[in-house]
């Protein structure tokens, strides 16, 4: 049980896909103008990573290593199309908001990376948990970015007014330049945080 | 004619793919550490976007649309582009080994990239004609090349600067990109489509 928790939790902070591995940045900037969009994108990606890890892990002994990448890509594309059709049917407004970035989930480096690094070497259940952890880490990062941008740029959170009434929204946070600058500072923040964690561990004499 | 010119300028500066639509960021931050590599990358991306947009347009309008298979667009485009890039790499390797030495590694990096997949998807979603798709693709490629070269020039200068330790590397690169995006914002509204 502890092993499974370890597999799940490493995606949250220490190997966070966006802040630490710096993979799949396009969606992190493009669809985080509001918390709802960020959450929808995060959940979609979590769904795709964990399902794809499951599929890749089930077929891992049948696939010839030479053709593995095209097979992974086909599997990812199929699952993304499935997610796209589901969203189009049940949440057409979100589908419209996410727009082209939804189709682009196919080429997110993090999904292919997890298939290659983890799912192709581990049994199905473990791979599924790994995908879930990475997906949650991704969603968490998206939520942080989305919340900061929505509060500062629009004065609202999940559509409700949270800032005082005379608050002048900093429009730049919703626009492209603000997104870049915010991520820059968040990356620096995560760097300081993980350095502190490692320093504390070293002082206690633990090895990672 | 004016139409095409506006579309081209729009794709290069107003709707610059990297700085306003956030596509191709992995390459943009990964390869912009030195100027000559980023120039090569910019050219390779332009070539691949242009050629794959052409193929994708033909496949979409002559195969997927008549057969009512448009829900397969994403899968078909991904496989089409990935196999096309592989083919291109083999051809370049066989006939122009020098070019291959310069571009080879970039070509494989481009194979599954969001800007290369994004442009053909935007083309078919906006129902562009063949000529317009081509112009949009070339414009997007040139815009990408321009952004990555600008970024690389800034980062080369930054190497001599005294950056706070925690911001060093990726952090400061993002902030520089933010400033570039701010500069490109000056173009917005110049061309309304």
C-alpha cells in the first residue's frame, strides 16, 4: 500500500509535470484564464494519462520495441478523440472554450513520457496509479495558475466576486504576457521549495 | 492579393503562435539557448509546417470530408505528420547529408509537436482554401522562427547578467518571454480578421 502511495504522490510535488519537469506548458498558459477551464483541462489530461498508461501497460509485452512510439501515439490519439466526443456531447460550452487545445492533448510530451518511462515496464494497476498521480499533479498546477490569474485578472474566483468592490482588475494577468511572467515566478518558487525540502532532508541525515 | 498579405502578416506578428497562442513552447524554451541552433530550428519548423499543412489539407478535404470521417481528424493528422516527418528525415539524410547534419535532430523533435499539429487543425477549422492554408502555414512558421531567434538573442545576452539564483534558467526565460509577448501586444488590433 505504501508503495502505491509513493507512486501516486511523486507526481504531485517532487516530479510535478508542469513546474518541475517543465513538460506540457502550452495548455498551462493557454487555458488557465479561469479556474473552470483549468480544471476541465486538468481532468481531461488526467483521464488521458491514466487510461493510456493502462492500455500501454496491458499491451506492453505484445508490442515490438521498434514500433512502440507509433503504437503509443495511436493509443493516445484514440483516447483523446474519445474524451473530445464525450465533452462535445455533455459539456458543449467547455468544449468550445478549450477549442483547439483539446485536440492538442495528443502531443503533450508528459503523456508519451509516462508511457515510455513507466507504463511500458510496469503492470497495469501500478501504471494506472502512476498516470492518476501525474494527472493530479498536472491538475493541481493548472488550478494554482488558473486561480491566481482569475483572481488578479478578473477579480473573481469560479465566477464569484472575491476582491473588494473598488478593485481594478490587472488585465495583463488574463492576457498572454502575464501568463509567461507568472509561470516564471512560480517555477522559481518551486525551485526554492524543493531546495528547502532537500536541505531539510540532508540535515536529518536522510537519503532520498 | 491584399487578403493573402493580411493573412500572412497576421500570422507572423499579430497572432504570433508562440507569444499569443502558446503553441510550440517546448521547442521555444528548449532550443533557444544559442542563436545558431535556434535559427536552424526556425527554418526546420517552417518547412515542416508548410509541407504538413498541404498534406493535411488534401487529406481532410478529399478523404475525410467526403467519407464523413471528420471525427478522426486528430488521429489522422498526428499519424500523417509523424510519418511524413520520418520520411522527410530519410530523404534529407540520403540526398543532402550536410543539411541532415544541421537539421536531423530537430526534425525528429518536431515530429510530435503542438505547433506543427496546431496549424493544420486551425486551417481546417477556419475552412481556409488551399492557398490560404499555405499562406497561413508559411506565416506561422516565419512567426515562430522570428520569436525563437529573438528569444535566443536575449538569452545569449542574459548569460552575462547577474540573475538571482532561484530565477536562473527556466524562470528568467519565462519572464523574458513575457516581456517579448508584451512587446508583440503592440501589434494587436492592427489587423482585424
